[in-house]
């Protein structure tokens, strides 16, 4: 009797064996594409100009889920969630100010997120990523370049996403004036994963 010939007495046991074998083969192939990110080696920051002076502030807490298989880069997916109250300008008073309603309104919108919709491979380690960015409750379509390199057994993703802060109502009221804080912001990220 072969593994696939089933009698009423042995059918349940043999089906369990076949199911277990199928899962053992199938599940690792799914899991192998999902990367584990290294929070200590990764970073997300926002670069903007205040009174025409460049400022870079970091988001101290964020999570990134990357489903990437080098053999099928076009099937890749990425989701990033940023903890808005972790925004750090390097000064406690400034940090409190930007969490207020006029800026990030962190009490009502404590998270920002990006969810990819397409990752298009280009030349040698370069990609174009498209998706939806949500900040302060507003979602918009965005696209940006991404580079991927291998470093010490890890995959390192680097990108820079340009946005306009006023598109997301960051800086309401008197802060809509872009002569003090520029409208252009670049969200930079460096994600180390394995």
C-alpha cells in the first residue's frame, strides 16, 4: 500500500501525515521571505528647514514589516508604522510643542503609517516603491526610490521620501506660513533586516 492509498481504518492517520508533510514544505517557503528587522541598527528621521537651517529629527519608535524575496522582488511588500510621540527634536520643550494639535496632534493621531502597493525593481539594488502614506489621519499616494545592499549578512534598505507637511496639515494656523518652517520634508529611513 502506498502513502496515498487510503483504507477507512488508516485514512485519518495517513491524511494527517500528508497534511503535516505539506505544511512542513509550504510554511518555511512563506516564512523565508518575511524579514526580521533590527531596531537597534535601523532608523527613521524627518529632515526639514527651520529659518532656512536644516534640522533632522528622529522617530525613536517604529516598526517595519518587510516581505522580500530577492528572487521575486516585484512581489515584495512593506509596512512601516511610526510612533508619533517618539518624535525627537533634541529638546524636551520642542518635542512637546510638535505633539500639539497644530502640529502632529499626537493625542488624536498617535501613529503614522506607510503600506506599499508596488515595488518595482530597477538596476542593481535599486527599486521604486509606491504606496499609501498616512499622517495625522490623512492618506495620500506616494512614490520614492529605494536602495538595497547586503552588509554583514543583513539586507539594508535605504530610502528618502519627500513630502509636503501642509498636505498632512502639519503646522496649522500661524504655522502654515512656510517662511519659518519649510513645507518640504524628507522622511529618511535606514532599515537593517535579516
